[in-house]
C-alpha cells in the first residue's frame, strides 16, 4: 500500500522514523525556515535606467501616435511608391474607414504613453 501523504519528504537516513515516534525518546526533528529576505533598495543606476526607459516609452508612443493621427489624412498616405503596384490595396488604404482606424490607433497610442507617464512611481 502507498503512503497516504504523497507530498511528504523522505526521512534523513540517520534518523529513520518508523512510526512517528523518535528513537530513544528524542523529540522529532523540525526544520526552521529562515524568514524571507527584505527587498533591497534599487541602486541609483537602476532608478535612472527605469526613468530613462519610461521617458523613451512615452516619447516613442507620443511620436508614433501623432504620426498615426496626421499621416493617414495627407496625400503621401496613398500616393507612395509601395502602393503603386497594388491598386486594390491602394483603394482600401485610401478609404475613410481605414484612415479613421489608423487615427484611432494613434489616439490610443498617445493615451497609453501618457497614462504610463502619469502613473509612474519610483518605488516598485
């Protein structure tokens, strides 16, 4: 028959415990775990790297968002070299619905970037 406690750890070879009682009347061995370590304060380098990464994320999000808002409504959006050989794709990209979706993604991109900037905090 199998052991009813499947997650029990195997006994140490020097202290073979057969029935729950320790040999020679000694108390059973217990293991005391160390308390969890206190979280360390981030170094100045880590703090500045985090600040720079948040700044770059906000900058890239804002620039990409502004481009996605403005660029679909300019003539360069449909009159570019890449779309000249695909007339059906040019019609799709030139439709108002597609341009509106791209501008909406631009607004969403700006929103995400500034939300990240407003909710930035030093302590993690």
